[in-house]
C-alpha cells in the first residue's frame, strides 16, 4: 500500500498541480440515510455528508463508535447515488449544515470554495504521506484526499480460465491478454460460445441509469482524456480535441455488443443489475473499481471467493498499452465547512484525525470499507483488488491518472451519457457522442469560467 501511495503521488501531481486552478463514482429517487444526533455544547458536533452509498453502514457504525468513545455527537447523512451535489446544496442552506463534506477535485472545489476551511495547519494534513494528496489553492489547503481507489476491468478467474482451456480459444493465458486486440478476441469468442461457458455474456450490462452510467460517462471517458493529455503534455484544457474518441468508440462497442443483454436495454439497466450478473457468474468481465469488492464477494450464498478476483487495465487500442496499468487516483477530498461554529470545526477536525490515526478508525477504513488511505498510520486493506493494483505497480506498469476531475461540469457528463445511451439504442450516430464530448466540453468550460 505504501508503494502504491508513492506511485500515486506522481500521477496525481499531474491532475492537481496545473489545475490549481484553472477555474477553481443522476437522480435515483431513493432516500438518504442518517445516523447520530444533532448534538450541542462546547465540545461541538460533527455532521458528515457522505458521498459513498456503498459505505453508508460502515460510516454509521464508525460514527457510533466515535460517539461512544468521546461523547461527541456525529451525524452521518449519505446522499443517494448520483445526488451528492444536489443534496449538498440543499443541506448547506439549512441552519444545521454539514461540517464535513467532499468535493471531487478542482472543478468541484470551484463550486464550494466559499465554504472550505483552510486545512494547512490541521493535524490531519501533517499525517498525509504525500503533499500531492492535498487539494491546494495557493498556500491554502481547502481539501485532503481521504481515499485512493483503482478501477479497471474486473474478471472472474474461474470463468476466464475455463475459456483459456477451451478448444475454440485463441488466447490461452492471462499474460497474452494485455492489449485491446486480445481483449476483443477474448470477448467475442466468449460471446460466441457463451452457452458452452455457462454465461449470459462476456461483459456485464453497461447500465446507463444514474446508478451505473458514471462508469462510462466519467470513468471510461477518462481513457481518451488521459491519452490526449499525455500527448499534449497538459493536465487540463479549455478545449478537448477528441484525439482518442475512435478508441472510446471501440471499447464501448465491445462492451455493448458482447454483454448479458441487448444494447437497446441499457437505458434501464442499473448498477445492481451489473453486480448481480457478475457475482452470479453470468458475465466474465465487469468494469468497476476496488470499491465494488463488497458488492460482488462471496456472501455465503453467492459471489466470488477472494482467489477468483482478477483485474485488467482498460485497453482501448493505444500504442504501448501493454505497459499500461490500472486507473488509480482519487476524487474524494474532505472539506470542512468554514461557516460552522468554531466548536463544530474543531470537533470535525478531531473526528477526521481520529479516523485516520486511531486503531478503530484505520481498521474500519481498511477492513470494513476496503480503503487505501494516504496517511501515515494506514493499515493494509484486506480487499484482494487492492493487492492486484499493488502488483501492477510492482511489475512496473504505468498507472492511468484520474483526469476526470478536470471535466468542466456535471452537465458535460450527462450530455456524453445521453449520447452514449442513444448510440447504443440505435437512435443516434457516434457523431452525437463526439459532439457531446468535444463541443460540450468547450461550451461547459466557457460557462464555468466565463
């Protein structure tokens, strides 16, 4: 984990330094959840607006433990999937506003800079393993990354090995599955022989409802952004050129044409659908990240055992991608509400510090939540997907940085997502995706920085 943190510092520097600052994982209709009381008194109170629904229970439990240990009241409210900005806007208008919230990087910070307390002199800042995990605005530190994550194409080793051993397989080992052409060959041969393998498709459904579309309009979209930034030697731009959008099309086509469902059904497919398809062995491949482990691991009735997990980089057909690693970074930056009372600010700073330095806090983050955290007292996670990410680094593969923190707006993502959905359904051409990607970027950047 320490090795991964050091490598990540280099990659994240590219995302953070030049964007500090240019201008600065939809609605599910589900409710939010909360725990703890409002609290009052000289000791202050903590109100954390959590971004991650998949870790809601763990945060509720950790908040309860902190209150039991210290007497300080901690309220945790978890925004429904895809509604964080909407929920944050609503909650910040209330008299009892969140004291601890998060932004996704420079662009998100631009929306909330008037609420961000300077963490430069805080104790938690002193425990960071690298200064590159801090969000900076000049000398100020308005945010601190609290979790480092990795995503790629998760695969079921048992099913993939069954394919390797089949008479019809062209690719015979995982060592040869290291570029887009090989991935395409494997996926299409699995799809053509899905009955023999006992699966419904090579890939899980690429659901485009709000619980799942971020995997493609943000995480997959990072791939053409990453390679364009790399070519141009930049870390942000007011006008994306779309150099690698043909590659984006190639991987999207591979996903939607070799999946567990017809591509016309993607608009209504959800994140839960994809989880279920993968954990029940209906699909071999699943684009997602280390955070998905708890959703698809063996729960006693279904799911993968730890030794069945594998993860591939997202190959899109770029020269030299055999040396590409997984996509690793963070869009999760803790910020403290500077408009809270002095007592509440101090209580919040103490809670944050306890989370990343105490045995209770670091154990919960590593074991219960499966996080890699960039702090000195971090524990190694028991999540097998994180061990896989570490191995790619040890093997000298170059991690793909998270450049989607420079995407100009949520509206841009929604435009790309809508175009991808329409293209899959056959109601629009790929040119609509290109337009949403390139023209939409320029429009949204100008609107955000005008």
